[in-house]
């Protein structure tokens, strides 16, 4: 199922101060990462050695919340605040790096952590790419 992000951005009746294609790619990466982190946290809770995954679960849930919030803010353009957007993107890139690092520590033992780490890395790159285009 194709994403609706770009079609929605194309329907916005005013100008947007960001590259719409990069913006759409970032929103999609944010949503993908939030889903992966939520699913990874849930999978960690089902592992036999759940106590060893406490930090991973916490990091997953923090990253998912930050990604979801960032995606929602990036989807709104009326009264756009570049400083807020920049701050959220920076915080999100940091959360994704932290979560990606934590999940990578468990990736050899848990496939869900490998998938999550990959999603976090992709999201971090998307956030940084969009940040690089902001004036």
C-alpha cells in the first residue's frame, strides 16, 4: 500500500517552506520507525530474558513517541515554526541514533532488534537530510 504522505502534501493549498519530497520521505521514515520501535518493544517483552532487554524496551518506546510526535508536527504547516521543527528533528535524530545503537547490541540474538536498528538508522538519516535543507 503506497503512502498517502506525498499526496496529502500535494493538496496543501499554501506554500511549504520545505522540500516536499524530502518532507514526505522524512514523515514516512518517522512513521516506519515508530512502528518498528513499538513492535520491537513488544517483541522484547515476549523474550525469555526480558529483564536483560529493559533498556532496549525503554529506548524503543521513547524513540517511538518522539518519532510519532515529530511526524505529526511535520504534517502541519499552518503557522509553521522552523525553530520548533529544527529542534524536533534534532531530538528525533538523537533518539533514533540511541535506539539504533541499543537495538544493534541485541541484533545478533533478536531479529526484531536488527529490523528496528535498521529502521532507526534510516529515520536518523532522513531527519538529518531534512535538517540539512532547512535555512
